[in-house]
C-alpha cells in the first residue's frame, strides 16, 4: 500500500521557497559617523515642498532633434521652476555629508526635518508630468535616496532616534520609485538613453533602502538593456545623436551604470560580463574620447563640446568603476587627480564609500 504524504503546510511552503538575503549597499556605506564634534549651523527654513504638476520647461527648448543646443531663456525658466527641488537635493545631501564627516547632530536633525516635511506633503508625486518633469522626479529621488543610504546603513545607526520620520521618508522614496518604474518601463529602444539609466540608479538606491527585490530586479534589467545598447566599439547610438555633445552624454551615461553595477555586485549579481563587458567597453571609449575627441567628432559629424569634460565631478563614476575593475595606471591616476569625488546626484562622497581601506 503506497505511503500517503502529509499535506503541505504553509510553513513547509515557506521553508521550501527560495530565500534571499536582505539587500545591501557596497561595504563603504556601513562606515561609522565621524566624531569631530562642534556645533552645526542653525537649520534654515525648509524649501516649500513641491506638490504641483511636474510640467517644466526643457532647457533645450527649440533645439533640433539632437537636443544639443542650450536655450538660455528656457534654461532660466527651468532653473526658476525647479529651484526648490534642486535646493532640497543639494542641501539635504550636503547636510548628510557634513553629519557623516563630523557627527554634528544639528546637520542630521535638519536633514531629517527637511526630508520629512517633503515626504509628509507627498511632494513630487503629481500624475501630471512632461518628460522634463518625470526626469526631475527620478533625478531628485536618486540624489536623496543615494544620500540616505549612508545614514540607513552606517554602523553608527544614526536613524535609530528618528523611527517615525524615517518610516515616512522611506515610504515616500518607495512611492517615488514606483512612479519611476511605471514612467520609464516599456520604452522603445530608440528612446532609451541616459535618462533611463538615471531612473534605474534611483530605483536601485530605493530597492536597497526598502529591501525590495522587485525594484532591484527592475534596475538590473534596465542595466542589461543599457549594456545591450553599447556597440562593439563602445558607443551608444542614442547618445551619438547628441551631435556636439555626444561625448559629454556618453560620459553622463556612466555614473548611474557604474553605481548600479557596484550595488548589484554587493548583492551577488555580477553585471561586468553583460554584453561581453559593455560597461568596461563604454568606459574605455569615453576615457579615450576625453584624451582625444577626434573619433567622436568623426562619428557624430560635429566637433565635440568639451566644457563638461573639464569639470572634475563629471568623472565621479570612476569611484564605483574602479571598485569593480582593476583600473590601469592611467585611469587610477585620473581617479586620484580628479577626485575625491562628491556628486550630489550619486548621494554625496562617492570616493569615500568606494575607496579601499
């Protein structure tokens, strides 16, 4: 007589399901808070939370299809429309950086207060948006969540004293990440460019904060799509269309991709081999272009605007990149000469969180 098997219980089903460790950032994010002491400056008034429609003027308004010629009047309008958002990004990140350096409590109190007021107001959550508006939403999310990671995972546990505020802020980040996933999913390949990569970085930051494997998987998938866009020579076709700014936009594509790859690596997902080493191929092409832009000029049909490539912080991607690869001597020297890097779009002091002890 055949043996009758006991029915599966809920517990046995749970035990048989695949288990995932909690998502983690790269090791440098666990650093303790500095202890320099002293008093932080008094907290300034919180910039008014932006709760209006995300309908903003493009700074390239009136440009041709290359979207490479800056419209100074349109840029002024854009800066005015988004002033409070940008101030929150930069100042909250700055306060978190100063707190992590010094341990001055006032910086942390102020950063939490600013973020909590925006979270409590459901800021940046409008369903009415244009392309520039949804771009601002994901840029702000990446900046703020990227900085918050340093507080969330520090071995000093600085957020333990703010349980209610932290819960509201992290729930807000998660809502913004869910907006971002909806808005940047399912695009045709001809429309997937650096914007999608920055969206994926912002979602990766929140995935780790909220321990959301679905958000992590979405970000990794966007990286794989990006890697698939890198051709055999290290070029991105959709950035090559930017005419005189093609090299600058290739370089601008690298920070979010390098951050995603570093965060994936910290969670046992190795993206370095995606599309036969696409990230390294892209990075090497950009570094060659920075030294001699002639190849980009020939391929794009336009002499390259090198203004952005002369700004040190534009190479902040080297910090996560050289944690993933054995960078050659020339690249290591560039990393040291241009750094240490502090990029508000990547959450602050990226050199510090990626440098090896």
